[in-house]
């Protein structure tokens, strides 16, 4: 039967783990009536959220278990694959179905996602990226393979994600100008109050930050920073030289990334058009983008186009096709801009990827 996960948000001043344990036992008492099997649940006392994992014939059957056992029905229920569940949530253990971390803490269900876009300008890509995995394992992360050069890893603790990213950055720094990268560290819930996919909002935030150019920056969202500061299982890890993204700025970044995805292919699309679509003043757009990326809006557009092209150059497309699909009005202009930005011709970059 399919695997489902739900979220409950409890509005009560007396919320406690003991209450949730009692409710879970009530679920177990009626689950067979609906052909549902409760497997595991996570409790976040501070946020007053509960996540339940179960197998059942459909969402309605899962809903009816909660409705008839104690009436505390879920805010949202989504179907999840075994593979995705194991990668993001398989870390840790449970005591009578209540999730705990490997260190014995109550597992809140929240995870911190590290998204890394790392492009090695010289040498074989797959050979170099293998050097990153030991750091992920060292800091208790689980890599989630993605297409292209994008790498996502899941961490139970935000502080581990910060340590891992710092270690990878230090390693990349020894390569001098041979590598371009962008990291995003974002924390969030496995199931949102609205949405249909696993860690939907968290992934959207991470990928939106990942579109802010290969400027060798590390972005840390405010939720990840808050969680890392509260974690006491290890020495506090200071995110030095990270760009902290406030909640209100994240909304702008998500909107910005949606515009870039939709409009970047249009070579006539410029910073003036971008400002118009964002719907805020030119000075505000300039100030916020400059603060987050160290680039002016027109520079960010050029960087986003070059990033898109760079990540497409290992495909079977021609240089001309990639140039036009990245929003450049001619292959020759693209070639000049690429060489100026990365110090290598697009054709030479493609050749380097085939070096053994």
C-alpha cells in the first residue's frame, strides 16, 4: 500500500508529548478498521507540530483514523515514496513509534537541506564531485542525488549542515579559480500545511537561492540559523561569512527566481522589466539584490544567464542552442561573455568535461 505522511498543527497552550503519545495509541486502536498502519511520528514541542507516517489504501482512510480515534485531523496529507522518505527521514530511530535522533533527542521531523551547485571549470566533473561526499558523511548528512551538478543533502541538525558546508568551502578554496559554487542551507518541514510534495517549500527556498549566481557565496535562511543556535548536542557553530536571508527577503528571492525561470530565455528581458514585475521601487530592488548578491540587477541577470548556460554545457545541445536558450542574442556574444566571466571558452569547457 502507498506511504503517506501528514502534518498536525496544534493550537493549545497545554500541548505536550504525552498528549501526542496518547493520541497515537488511540490511532492504533482503530487503524485496522480502515486498513491503515501507523508507522512512526515526530513531535516538535516548540512549533506544536506533529508529523505522522502511515501506510493505507488512500488519503481518506488515513484521515478517518485520526477523525474517529481522537478528532485531531491533519492539516494536510501527502503521498511519499519509500526512497525519498528514507533519504530525508530515515536517519534516527524510534521508541514505540515516537521518532528520536541517533543521539537520543526527540526528533522534531524538521530537516536542514544543503543545496550545492558546484562547477569545476577544469577536469572531469564526476571525479571532482566525489571529493564532496566524504564531508557530507562526516557531518551526518545524507546525499540526495539530483540531475546535473546540483547536489542536495539532508541533515537532522542545522549545525551539522553549517559545519559540512564550511568544510566543503575550505576544500574548494584550495582549488583557487578552478571552481565556481553556490550553497544554500535551508530548514523546513517534511509536510507543509499546503502542498503536495515532500519538503516542498524548503526545496523551493533552496533552489531559489541556488539561482542567485555562481558567486562563491553561502546562503543561510533564518530558520536554519535559529535552529542551529538552539541545538545543544554539539558546540555552537558560527556561520562566519554566510549571507543570512531574512524571512521577508526570502519571499522576494522566490518571486525573483520564478521570474528568471519564466523570462530568462528572452534576450530582450532586462533589469527594467525585472523591476516592473517585482512590483517594488527601483531603489528597493537595487538595494535588496545588491545586499544579497553583491550584484546590481543587470549584473544578476547576466550571471543567471551564464549560470544557466554553464549548467547546460554538458548536455548534447550545441553552443548556439545553449546560448539562445540562456537568453543571449547571439552565440558570439555568449562566447565573449562566458570567456570574460569564467576564463575559459565554452568549447574548451565542454572538452574539459571529457578529460579522464
